[in-house]
């Protein structure tokens, strides 16, 4: 075994790991598993969100993680009645059923990531459109307070998960969910999603999740998408 593999953990170890991941990305052929579910196209170029979310992060996050959830879901449903269901039907049929946790988790992660990509855009951030701003002000007291609630939820989430802006009983709220979990549908309608799994920011921000979320709210969050989801 090469001596470098026995090195104690430290900065060089992280650098080595990233190099290996890059090589892995270059060498692997795209893997897609035949089945009812397909990876939706990205709504923008892979470098559109840089520098807050680099093209390299999106390469892994979309090309490996999101694709991996699609592939895993297709493998899990093959030969089962779930193979005849849409993504939404699969989520409804598996939510809260402990014997279907694997299918639910993969289906939810497919849905969550597709929604997450659409929650961001190049030159986002700024002031929300007039179609949602009054509701933000009525629900939180102002846009800064809404942003603060999102940032606080991102900081509070222990481990992997998601932060959501939701519409509930005519008001907006911010909720956090763990791992693949989604807001309590249909009571809480998702308007925006922020992925706070480490894979969403680690290559660009390492452990600095709060800095990542602040930069995302400053420059990438798509308030127009949130307004569109008010329905
Ligand atoms: Mn993710």
C-alpha cells in the first residue's frame, strides 16, 4: 500500500481526496439505469451559478448525486407495481411507510433536487417580485427577516437535509427537514428549497454552511420561482 494512504488526517488528506474524486469524475462513463424515471435537464448551464456554486459542484451534484437518485429509484422499482407510477404517485404511495423507505428516499431526493435547481438562478437574490413581497412582509415582517429565518433554519439543521420556504394556511413559513424528507404535503406547499447536505457546498465552502447560504440568498435565490409556486 502506498505510504500516502497511511498519512494521518489533515489538510493534505482532503486535497488528495478531492483529486481522486476529480479523476473518478473524468474516468467514469455516465451511468443511467433504464426505467420510468429520467433525470430532468438542468434549467441553466453548469457554470451559471458560479462562483457561489461552482461548475465542479454542479458536475458532481447533478451528474452524480441527482443522477444517482434517479438510477437508484429505477433499480428499486423494477418489476414492482411502483414501476407504473409517476414520481408524484410514488411519493404519495410510499410516504410514511417504513417498509418502503428506500423507494421513498430516492423518489423524494429526485423531486427535491429538481425543485432545488429551479429555486436558484444566475443573478438571483435581490428584492422579491410584487406578487410575493407583501406576503413575505405579512408573514415575517420583512424580506430581511424572511432571509434570517431561512439562514437560521439552515444553521439549525443538524446533519443532512433541506430548508424550505412554504405556504401554509395562507401564510409563509420556513421549515427544515432531515435527509430526504419533504414538507408535510399537502398542508405545506413548497415555494423554495435549499439543499444543506454537505455535497451541495463542500467543494466551494468546505464546512462554512452559513457563508454558503448567505451567498446563495444574496445572489442565487429565485424569488420569482417562489412567487410562481403560490399558484
Ligand atoms: Mn443534494
